[in-house]
């Protein structure tokens, strides 16, 4: 792990142990991984290239936004390393049978948290 001339931590690809694919889209695939040197469960978005995304994420810090830890800048293993949300995505939750049990108080709490994150 180093921060050679950039404003974010550069993480070595070999410092990550990859587990299952958690999702993805046109941007790339997201994997649950273990950041070995930090003994931390993380999410890694594998990318074909990194342009300004890591620099932008490095300046964001808010309790309602997934925490950015660093980036892998070793071609062809580019990736963004973030906090792992063990509960899965909001979309997955709302699409599941569990969402039928939500009450208005929980819905409003989540809506406020999302609005505060977006406002930031």
C-alpha cells in the first residue's frame, strides 16, 4: 500500500483476495474481497481503466456515502476499493420479500439518509 504522488491510497492487486461477484453493469463488476494488509472486508469495482473517479472519490467523506479506501492502478487490474455493504444494495433489498415488512418510519429514515448523502 502506498500513496505515490496521488491524493488517495494505492492498493496492490496482490493485497486483495477476491470472493464472489456482488453485481455490476456497464462500468464493470463489483466483488466482495478481503484487503489482506488491513484485515478488512471491502468491495472492489474492477474497471477497464481509471480516469478521474479515484481522485473524485478521495475527497468525499460523509456518513451516508460508501467509504472510499483507495484504488488499484496496476494495468490491467484497475479497481476502486470501498467499504463493503454486507446487507447488499438497496435495489436488491427492495426487490426481495423482506421489503414487504418495511414500515413508514423505516422508509422515511432511509429517504432522509439518502437525501443527506446526495445533498453532500
